[in-house]
C-alpha cells in the first residue's frame, strides 16, 4: 500500500527528506498565517495575492496598468489599500501632508535604488535627505523660473521649428504625440547645451526614445524587487547586460557627457543650463564636480523630454476630445491676438496672463499626471497613524497621483470629467495643494518650470495658427504605465486658420 501511495508522488519529490518537506510546509504556513492574521497590516484590505508577496506589484508594474488599477482599488477599499506584504497605498488627504510635506521624516524607499545605481549625485533617486538637500541647493537657482526666463529664446527657437514642421504637414494626418516628444527633446538640447538635437528637422529621433522607454519599463518592475537588480549588477561582468534601466547609468549618460564636451569646445556666452552649472562648479568644484554636472545633464535628457511630452499630449488630446473647451481657448487666444497682447511665438509672461489656458493645462495634468505609480516612502521610527490606522516603522507607504487627482473632496463630484472651469474659482487652494503632477514637498520635480514654460508657449502658438482635430474622433488613445504613463494614438489633422 505504501509503495502504491508513493507512486502518485513525483520522483524528484521522493528524493527530498521528509524533514525538509515538513520545514518548508511549516514555513509556508507561518508566512500565510502571519501575513493574513498576525501582521500589523493584516486588517488593511487589498488584493489577496498582494498580501502574500511582491509578485502582485511586480506583475502590474510589468503590465503597465498601475495607474488605473490603483484608482479601482481605492474606490473599492477606501483610503488605505494593502499592495504588498509590507506596503500600503494611501489616499487620505491629511496623511499626504504628513508623508510628503515640509520637514517630513518619511524617506524614499529602496524602489529608488535601481534608478540611482552607483551614481553619487542623483536628485531624483537620492534617499539620504541631508545629501539630497545639499545637492539641491547647488542647482536650485539654475532651475528657478527667474533663471529659466533667460532661456526663453531657446524655447522660441524650438517652437518656430515645430511650427515650420507642422506647416509642411498641413491637411495631412500627423502623429502629434510623437512630434511633441521630438519638440521636447530638442528643447532640452537647446536649454541644456545651446544646441538642438535636430530630431524635429529629421522628423525622427536617433533611438533615444526607445532607450528611455526600455529604462522606464525595466525600472518600474524591477524596483519592486531591487535585490534582483543588485544581483544582476554583480553578475553583469559575467552574464552581460539584460536590464533596460542600466541605460540611464550607461548609454544615456555617455550621450550627455559627449554633449557636455562638445558644448565646452564651442565655448561662447550662452545662458544655457550648462553655463549655470559650470559657474556653480567654479564656486564649489568639489561638490559640483564633473560627475555631478553629467548627472544633471543626463536627468534633463532622461526625464525632461518624456514628462513634457506626456503632459503636452494630454493637453492636446483633452482639448480635442472636448470641442467646447477648445473653442473657449481659441477665443481667448484670438481676443488677445486682436488686442495686440499676444506674440508669435507666445511669450511666457503673456501665457501666464491667460486664465483659460492655465486652467486647461492644470486640468489636463490633473486628469493625466505623468507619473502613474505610487511615490513610495518608508514610515519612520516610532511608526505613524494614517487614516486612523497605526502603520509600523519600516512599512513602505505612498500615494498615487492618479488616485489623489480623483479625490471628490478636493476636485468636486465629477473628477473624471475634463472641466477646466473648476480651476477658475476664487478659492482653489486645496486643488493646488494636492496637485501631484510634479510631486510634492521638498522632492517636487526640479524641472517643472522648464516643462510649464514649454507647454505655456507651444499650446497657444499651435492653436493660434491651426484648427486641430483628431483624425478619428471616436478612437481612444492607449496608455502604458511604466512609472510615466505614456500615450499612443494622438493622430490629428491640421488646417491653417485664415
């Protein structure tokens, strides 16, 4: 009878000592009982698989649907959702101020380590707050709006080239989503190196977009299991490179270094970002060394083009999907143009005084913030009470911008609707306080002013000259959330206005 019973057991399992099987079974039983019953997070609702392992987070990060998934889960479960054995997503407004506000003790999680790699200077991924503060002080003046106004001429150059390219494509179907990315990349070249990369002239990039997308997709999932990244890093001399995120530390960084060298060879008195970084380097050569300059230039290239392109696509798409809103914007543009108060290209100061344009931009970025995943932080020593629940120290906790921007307490009963008028009220303080399109607190995106300047100039200039319509009004765009929420399918037809 015993031999017959064993015949149903796989041969490989019969070779494992019974004691080992018992130990493994007891370990699994302990893990299950702890995570489901005894963990301090056990009472927090969430997907069943997420409570047991990080595979749930890893899968959705790989699939590229975390932005929509988290909205659905928070609608179902409320302000707290358990997304991992030791991770929680939060939408409680008071908690957001605590986690991301000034003086917070919540530090960035290990998810960011794969973005930083071995880089010593990395404002985005640096998890040590004292180091981050020192590094940010070195470059904050360079990226302040007052300083960037010196570079407005460079954005004007790129806008002019963009409009020339559109003029060549009048009455044709144009992938405007791709063109705004070519534009954003060329702007980064202009304001960083005083030289466009020439992508708009060629009508195509040089492979950089594919590298960036590969790095984003790679980092978004492998950040959920950073140990895999560091194991790969250790084995890379023997097995080669198989992770896209390494291009952020490798090929894209080498591209930036080459452009820095070319910029130094050209010399000149241009007031670009590199000239300001070089000036800081002269003052503080140890802190702002060559590696630091290269890191800032790489970050401009890596993040500066994608975030601006994503946001610009969103503005155009939502305007075209809502013809009444497009009509109001065009009326504002032409009224100012007729009064002689609008330049061509539109100046930043002029765009700042266009209330409907500003409302459109805020509303599009509210509905489609560039980042679609949680901004993970670690609960500090002593733990924290969040939404009435005690969360122990060491727990990873974070808010997803897509979830926060759907909060009915802040944005009204119709947060899923594109309605720029919601920003045109006397008291819009909470809407701005919880506007997460560029992050929040001390870790807010340093390049937000560059992005805002580009959009403020390109959007009104484009609609001043062209009646833009979707080539297929009924077709929806497609989205992929790999940290940034990339869009495809914004195809339009441009007709020149009389």
